[in-house]
């Protein structure tokens, strides 16, 4: 502390330690808050039977089974927003079993929520954002078990701390409505 | 012989007053009691403001407020502690007087 520069050195070192301690305290506080008051999210998904056509996008060579969704969804995710929440990543995922008996999960719709004001999800008559097709070929069309489950999953990204995953809503046993070629 | 050596070495310890004044000002020396005080003030200030910013930020549920408070308190601390204020120079080191003349010559 004898000269100007050593004082700068010492104060900045102390400040770094204090900042790290503050971040650690925030992380621990968030962990405790989640353990003591776990957020209860109840959401609803409703869907008509998923239409499956043999179709292809302009860049594909062959025709393939593609599914088309029409769903309604409501969920109130405001309990998830604390002082340590940076953003929420919501995704609607379909889980189904294909012809070979392999379980697949595919993300069909997603949204990033940055403010608690936007955390109430209410969607009516939406379509899937991303193509619903099995990359290897035959998945959910003729011959496959004709049901899939749809889940609204969230990924909470904090400012400091570990990522948290959870499920906000689930709809099971939605049948596939396989149509003839377009 | 020894006295001539003493005078010879004294001519090197005497510096040009103008540049030495500027250098001393920029170096920002403070005496030992001042250094101790600066150390205590910096530690107590930063510890308490860290705790305060956590508590108030948690109460207001705002991370931005916590870090703004910590930043503002650091700026004020720098103003209080970094420059060599006269209050940190109130206890200069008491040097003993130069030992009396040579015994030989």
C-alpha cells in the first residue's frame, strides 16, 4: 500500500474476490430457493390427430412422411422467473416409436422467453415450426405404432448457476392420421 | 577520508527538487500508519458493501441493482483510498539524527 499502484493492485484484487463471493452467494441462494419452493407449473396442450402425408420439401430427392400439427397450448411460466433467471427456452417435443421400435424425440416448436411479462404462453391453432419427419425414412406412417406423446419442456438459463430443465405440460397418445398421397 | 566519502555519497542522494516533487506526487507514498488504515478501510468497505448489495438485491429481486451498488461503492472507495491524501501522511517516520562526526578524523 506504499504507492499509488500497489493500492490499485490491492483494491482490485479485493474487488475480484468480493465479486466472486457475491456470485457464489447468488448461486447458493437460487439453489435453496428452488429446493424450498419448487415451482409448480401446470400447462395444457390439446391437439387434433396429426396428419401424415407423403411429401417432400423442394431440396429433398425422395418423398418422405411428413407430419403436420395443429395444436393449442396454454401455460403460465411466471413462477420460474426469479432475479437469477436470464431467459427460458421452451420447446414442444414429440416422442414416438418408429417402425423398428426405436424411441425418437423431435423438437417441433420452440420459443425464447426473456421477460416475465412474456411468460404466459397461450397459442391457438399453431403449426409446427420445424419439419416433422424421421431422418432415416419410415417413422410414424403406415405400419408404425400410431401414437405419439407431446411435451412442453423448458430450459431455465440463469445468470449464475446451473441450467435447469423441466416439463410444463404433457399430452399422451395422440394418434397419427395417415393420409394418402397429396 | 571517511568524511570526504560521506560528502561524496551525500551529493548523490540530493535530487533535483522539481522532478522529484512530481515523481513523489505520482508515486503517492503514504506512511505506515496510513497504509494500515487504508488496508482496513478497503477491506471493511468492500466486505460490507458486498453483503449489503446481496441482501438488498435479493429483497428487490434485481441482480442489476446488486452490481450497480457494488460498482458505485467501488468508485467511491477508489476516491477515498487511492490518492495519497494528507490524512494518510500524519505520522511520518521519525528518523534518528545522523550519528555525530567521525571518531578518527
